[in-house]
C-alpha cells in the first residue's frame, strides 16, 4: 500500500477499494465466514477447513472472506454464500459435515434450504432471493441500528481496503482538513454523545477539558479492558472492525492535541489484540498513523498495552497506573485524568465504542447522530445479550427502546417455556430489574432511575429458576474478589456484605441481616474510593428492592422458591401433571422416586438429596419446588424405595 | 503561590493554592481524623477516615487528596461524616485483634485512638478474620499482619523516604496484605532495615523486636540526640525508660536526616547496655608492670597473675602507656613505621586533632579515615 500524502490520494485508494469490492461481488463467488472468538469457539476453524476441502471437491473457485461477529452468537458458526451479483445468504449452526450438503444444494442445484438458512443481506444492487427473509425483516436485526457495530460481520477486519470501501477514515480526513480541533470538539459536543463505558459522561466535554488542560505531551487512551462477566461488546468491535476504533482515537487525539495514545486491552483477548496489531500496522503503512497523517501537520503514535486480567483496571485511574507499570489500582479523583493522567499529563480515556461511534459522528455529522435515540441519551446502545434468552448475541439498538422489545422481539424471549424473572444491566456493578420494569426505556437516565445502570453493555436475562439472592451473591463474589483492596469500605465492606449474603443463601440468615445489607451497602456507596467499591452493592440493593419477598422467604421460612439454595427447598411431584413416564426415576441418583409406569410417582423425602435431576428431566413440569414443611411425610416409603 | 479562601465547619480560612483540604485544615489546627496520611508521605486516600462533606458534591470525599478551591464549603464533623467514619472503623476492627491490653502500640496507636473517639468497642460483623503467623525471621522488625490496616504508610515510606521499594501490597481485595520483596521475608527482600516503615506504622503491625515488652509509650522519656555512628549527624529521638534506651524514633525536624535513619541509628543501640561493653580502659598486665611482651601464650590470659591479663586502669594510666609506646616505636623505627586510622564516629574536631597528632606530633602522613573506604 502506498503512503497517502493527501486527501485526494485517500479518496483514490477508497475508489479503488470500492471497485475491487464491486468486482468481487459482481463476478466472484464469495464464502463469508464468521471468525470472531464466538465463531471460532463454536467451530468456525473446522468449518473453514471443510469449506476449502469442499470447494476443491466441487472444483469451485471462491473468495473466502473472514469477518468478525455479526451478533448472532447463538447461531454460530455462520457461513454466508454470495454468488456473483447475488444476495448474501446466511447459514447458521454450520458443521463441517453440513458444508458439502450446503454447497451441493446452493451452488450446484441452486436450491435454498430454509432449514439451514437464517436470512439474506441484499446484494450490491439490491438483489434478493425471493422467499427468504432479509435481515431487516427479521426481528433480531429489524429493530437494530448499528453504528458502533456498523461493519462488524460485514467487512474483513484484517483488510484495510474493506474498511476504506465502507467509507472508513473519511471522518478523520474531514476532521484533519476541514475542521479545527475546536470544531471537532464542538461537533462531538453537539452530537450529545455520552461515554459508552458506563458512566455516560459527555464525550465532547471530556475532550474539551483535556484540550484546555495545561501540560505536554497529552495522551489518548482507549479503555478496552472489558471485564464484566457475560459482556463482549468491545471485544466484538476490536475483532470485527478495529479500524473504526483507530479512526476514532486519531480524531480524538487531533481534537485534544495528543501526539501519543494507548489501547489498554486485556490479554485474555488474544484475537482482538492480534487484529489490532494488524490494523495499526496497516494504518502506519498507509500514512494514516505516525508522522504527518495524510500529509497534514498532525502526527500520532499508538501503542497497545495488554492488561493482566484485573477487573479494576477498567477504572480509568487504575488503568493509567497499570500502563505506568504500577500496581493496577485506582487513585482518588480529582485531579481527573483530563488534568493529570498518564505520567501526570492530561489524558483522555474513552471506551472502545465511544471512539468507534465518534468516527461516524465526524463522517455523518452531529445532527444525524442526535436524531437517533432520546434527547438526553442520543445514539445507540450496544448490548451483549446473555443468560436465559433465545437469541444470545450482540445487538445495537437506538436509545429509548424498551427492555421488553430487546428481550422479546430481538432476544426472542425466554427459552423452554420458562418465565422471565429479571434482567441485569450494567454487569456485576449494575442492577437487576423485574418484570414490572420491562417497559422501561433503555437509556442512561431511565435505567438509573429504575434502579439499574446502563453500564458498558452487559445484559443478562434470568428466568424463574434463578434465585435472586444467589444471583446477587454471584455478582458480589465477583466484585469483592476483584476489589483492589486499597480502600477500607470496598476491601472489608465487600467481604462483610458477601458474608451476609452467604449466610442467607445457606439458611442462616435473619431479618436483621436484611437491614445489615442496607447498612453496609449505604456506606460502601458513600465511602469507597472508586466506582468499583461504590457500585459493588448495586446488584444486591436492586435485588433486595425488587425481590424483597424472596429474601424474606430465605430468612423467615428458609425457603428458596427458585430451588437453588441447598437445603432450603424440596421437590414434590404434581399428581395432576405426572404421567408416570419414569424419566425422573431413571435420573434419580439416590433412587428416591417411587412409582410404576403410568402411575403417578412420589418422592421419598428421606432419600432425596435435592440434586434437581428429576426437575431437569421432567418434560411436563410435574416436579415442583416446595417449602420443606409443606410436604406430607411418607411413612410407608421407608425401605420400599426400590420397585 | 496564591491564596484560596474556603470555609471549614463554618470558619473562614485561607489556604495555599494546591493544598488539600486536610493540609488547609492542619494549617489552622483544625482536626480531621485520618489513618493513612502521614505528613512525611504523599497522600493515599485509602483509609476513608478523613471523609468530609463538600457543598455541591454528592459523595463524601477524602480530605487528604481533595484539593481546595476558592469558595469551597467543607463540613468535617456532621452526622453523615461521623457515621461513615464509624462504619469504616468498624470494618477495620472486624479484622483486627482486640488485644490492646498486651499490644505494644497501646497508647501510641491511631486505630485505638479513633476506636475510642468513635466508640467502636467490638467486632459487630462476626465475619472471617485473618490469622497470619507472626514469624518473619529478620533480626530487627516484628511483622504482625493481623494488626495491619493496609494504610500503606510503610509502602510509601519505603519508596519515598528510603527509596528502596522493598514493601508492597500483594493480592487483591480481602486477601490483600503487605509483603516484602517478591512476597518473601523482610531479610530476603531489598529491605535495608532503616525502620522508616516501623516509624510510620499507625498500629502495632510493625514493631522493633528490640523494643518488645520493654515499656509503654507513656512510660518513656523522649530525648533528642545525635546519632553516634557516623558524621552525617542524624537526629534521633530516644525513648528512655528507667535510664535505658528502649526504642529509637525519627526526629522529623533533624536538619540532615528529616526523620530518616539507617539500620545502625535505628536498631544499633543494644551495645549501650550490653554486659560485654567496656566502660573503663584496660591494659595488659605486662605493660602495667613495665615488662617486655611475654613469650608465653595468651591462652590463660584470664588467669590471675598471667602477664597477658587485662587490668582495669584509669584514663591517665592507659593514655600514658599508649603515649610511651608510640614514642618508643617512632624513636626506634621512625615515624613512617606508624599509621593512623580515624573514624566517622568522631566529630570533625576530633578528626582534626587526630590529623594534627599524626602529622605534627608523630610526623607521618599515614592517616586515613573509614568514611573514605
């Protein structure tokens, strides 16, 4: 690739890339494989090998394109076929054995098997296959608006040409040659973009603080230390569209006046780091990074710093300490990093998505962005949908959409005919919301007002089988283990709070413990040094607020209605639903179930160990979770366990 | 530096630009309790005892790190602030032994003082406690992590005062503890035993082994003195009980050492009361008798009447014999047969006199000084 010396050369390269892409779409067969970490974990490497093998077998010539995650993690591995001048058709849950069959049907016979096909993306000239749904017609994608994820799953993240063809680095060119740094800051301020790391601080304002701060050099840092359990938004951007981040960072650096930047990415994201390295190298080679970017006066260098796995390093001052080679732990603010950050110099820290969105704001303008979403939370929100939901994956929705739409329309609702119980947003430092809150609009302020937080994008759905006390305890275990140990309320308060929760889930809780939870939580929030300590009680407080009855049942009746907390419930077979199929009898490891074929079964409580095997195998929902004292005592059962 | 006007607890005060709230308060003798701060160390913001309310701020902030701004209104002793402090003290006490009656630091322990002030009498949480063994094998400092409140004063003292960084925090959250080197014992770490960590420890977690069981802080008389070891002239504060030194503290105002000492100044005082210490001069019996060096072995020199026996004499006799022998040697073998070595323990004046003695009285230039080595 040539070093680009001005904007015209950039546009020339872009035109070439577009022509190349058009030529490929019009004249070549493309096989597109989802090669994000989710795809690879589901077996995409094996599918890729099978693709090469089958192409040889059918004597077909095709361009194999590796893309990042398109969001449908529940359907991986994905294989898309785009025939010359045709639509891109997506096959889901592809196995190596299936590849040959797909090729034979699709490429040889020209048949489209609806059994395997998810949908289609129209071709370059709008070509579609009749009878197959387009992505926009499918609920999973229909309600999405993809800005941060605009290219994820659509372009080859290791090929800068693809990014350029999609309009990439256009925002940077515009900023460098048509706008002053102050103009850029005004544009970002006008867009109303709020930081996507979770706190929702106005990005443009943050940049302005840093620009106005005295000190040189200044730094821009990307916080890619995504550590929430069940969250993978940033990883997907890094793996699927790394140049979007780089472009945003260079724009930020130009606006602030920073000659240097760091991407702080956790080492547990090897593929993301690999692709970032490739992207950075490409950007340097093309003169999009380094000295005199695109021939301008602006120079910028970017390095990757790999984090060693501490969750707290997602806190900006801890992250900065870690880059400096110190123990990764936060320090009190003020001074804020915008004034005294890395090496004591003015530093701007933003999340991956914030930067990825910025490059689009510069390309398309502040007005375009602020029209999406709500007044106070413009734009989109990216969520990693996980838990008890049909369509787990990565989505990007306009702010203001309701939780219900996300969970039921996009997410497809709760699997296995189970009931929705709660949704946790904001990760282990967020909060859960109950069914009554399903119509809450998703934006920074509404979620906070409802009792949860926006966070950086984790969304975990749970059904009736989740004990909310245990659920809160799980997050608390995580957060207290990840406390850096620096300040007293977090180091010791987290431990004490966890002990109270553990007492409750193990049946030793009292009503006073519920007051104790509130007391500890209050002071942890008030006195902790950083957001980790302040928000550690979040999940506990939210679940206590919305599921207080469940907490009370745990402490007063020693009953866990979800059937999770050991020793605090028992199983009973509902005589009306049981058909006497014998499945539960076979599954029971202690032979505690008494019965005959086609005769209602009964559980001998003296033998039952509450392992849940019967509950899991029963297809009829006949195994019920009951309070211990509600059960009739089966006296005759003693000694007659085996029939 | 400009001045900043602010109001602390209803009182208008003036602070220096760049002050923290705590520094401003201290300038005006306004008390804000704190554990992790030490005037000789940079602020940490870890203990959360110095939390204050700042008008216009939702959360409580640590006064030790929060910079003053013009017109700021600070409340340091409201119900809300006191409740937050008490909670933090309760947490600390929930993982701290309640053995004040036998603890070395009693009477000189900030945690004890604050527990008293905030009426924290017992562990209200009844949760898990740490049980560290107190067995660091180094010869000078007892390390009792059970009493450590992780204020990190020692970490900062090692880094900022001695510049060694032998102490750091290991692990995270509730499992965090203070450790040395690569999580080893103190004597297996880069530690130089300057004792700065002991000096700044607000509890009994770090204590000089020499001082264990020697006395309480209220029983001692504090005497400031100059360290006798070398010529730097470090100031020390001796804790003296019954005319016996039981501990050495830092003299923070010492012009040459600002509170720092080396291992010798801090811990090298046990010779003072040592049974083997000579407090009068001694000479060999044969010298006292005016005889020649005997051919007999020194083996039985402790026996009465042996010519090698050490005999206690007064200074006049001892110096007389020394002078006589020196004269004899110079006269017999010449001045250059003799050499003189002086010590950094001596004062400048004493070293000057030694120089005079060597060059002018004896007549040789062979004089050296241990500090040159």
